[in-house]
DNA sequence: TAGAACGCTGGAGCGCACTCCAAGCAAGCG
DNA sequence: CGCTTGCTTGGAGTGCGCTCCAGCGTTCTA
C-alpha cells in the first residue's frame, strides 16, 4: 500500500476547476494524448511538455511510437498543480513537492510541512484580498455617489 | 470641488498595509525623498522611478535641485496601487486607471466600471483560493493521518 | 576641501512562466 | 503515393514586472 498518494482526487468531491473536464475515461482504458489533456486541463501542449522537462510531472507513459499517453492519475496530479498555481506558488516549489512525492514515503512529514505553509499563505492571501475588497468598495461607493451628484446637477 | 479624487485614504480607516507606514508628516510639510517613500511603501526607489516612467504616478514635485519630493497624496496613491497590485491587476490596467484620473471628472463612469470589474475579479480570486484551501485541507488531513499511521506502526 | 551619502538619467539586464520554432517522424486516407 | 494531421525534440524567444548599471550632480559632515 501507500502508493505515494494518488488518492483524494479519485473521490467525486471535486467540482470547481476552471475548464469543464467532465469527460474522463474509466481507469484501465485511460490513455489520453497530449492534446486531449490540453483540452481537459486548459493548459497548452507546450506547457505540458515543459512541465515534464522541468520535473513537475512524473514520467508519462509513451505509446509504441513514442507519443505521450497520459493516465487518470496524471490528470489528478495536474488538477493539484492547477490548484497550487492558483495560490501563486512558484513553479520551483511545486517541482520541489513533486520531487518529494517521487522520493517516497519517508518524505511525508516534509510534504505535510510544505502543504501547511502553503495553507497559511493562502489564508493570508485571502485576508489581503478582503482588505483590498474593502478599499475597492469604498472607492466604488465614492464614484457611485459622484455619479448621482453629477446626475442631480444636470436636473 | 471634485479635485480628481484624492480622498478616502485620508480617513483613518486604513490599518492593513504590509509595511508599518505609520509615520507620516502632516499636510503642508509633507515632502518625502524617494528613499523615505521606499521605506514607507516597501517599494524600491528603482520601482518608484519606474512607476513614474510608465505613467503610473502623477508628476511628482521636484526640489530646486531636481530631486523628487513626494507628498501625502502621492503616498495615498501608492497605497491604492499597492492594493490593486495585490489583486493581480496588471500594471498596464493601473496605468489606464491613472490616465483616467488625470483625464478629469468626465471619466468617472469609466473609472467606476473599471473598479467594479476589478471587484468582481477579486471576488472570484477569493472563491478560487477557498476552493484551493479545501483541496489543501484534504491533503493535509491525508498526511496527518498517514503520519499517525506510521507512528502507530512503530509501536 | 575632501569624502561619503544620496539622487538623477537612459538604457540594459534579469527571473519567471511560459510560448514558439524548425526539422523530422508516424499514422490515416483517397 | 502523396498529403494532412498530430506528435516528437532541443533550443530560442516573449512579456511582464521589476532591477541594476554607468556616469554624473548635489548635499552633508568632518
């Protein structure tokens, strides 16, 4: 067991990625070309190949002619990467996480720490954005009032 | 009146910028050097000059020797810019907003629209981040459980 | 009056995250 | 068979947001 965590995303709890990404094939016959994955994830084929080059992806299966054949677990991984990207996490850090996953079970605590730190970052980003929202709302009220004043001036 | 909006930030409602930025001089004797502004805003002097070059700042007063002397209203503007930057708004859009402010009162509705769109963006960024937070929390729980399992294995 | 500290400018350079290119191979089709 | 479509590679290029540099002037302190 403990097959270096490919769990979680399998459970049908997900429902909020950017692209539709509904049409997955069942495990066993899950072999997607790069352009299919591009369509499913919203990334370009270029980016997918680049992710592989920099070590952000595990080694992807190949067809007998050498073409990439992505599997469901690769889509799961890309979904996680997409989420982490939304947090503003630098690609280098995601590569670090990918390395930890590849390194095996003894990196669990390090992975845990990395995710926990990321979680803290996300919380403060949310707080920042809410602060900005407050400023924005004040400005918007100002302009709404100004608009009304201009309108009544014209009467 | 309607002096192209330098209001809002004057009111003491602010309290959540990154740097301390407490020590402002009263209006009238508010002439800050570029390095003072750098210290107050957390930006570098390079960046401040660059903001000016690209049209993100209004024209800054100069001393008799040609050095920049920032005023409180410039700090207010920089505070707003800082907030907008946190939202991920591209610099080009902030420049656009700055142009609208410089253009005068007849751009009120356009400014209003820009801010309203930005507000929508911020709301969806927050939603995205909360989605990511959910994923992160599931992963973190997974690793916490795995850690406990490993610990009990060792008994 | 020397030297350090600070500021000025135009323009070049950098790091990140892609993005694209050229040249070539393999499969499918009329 | 030739043509199109899709994929392969290493390496070069792009856009953004800074970041730094050289060469110079001014101001302050000893």
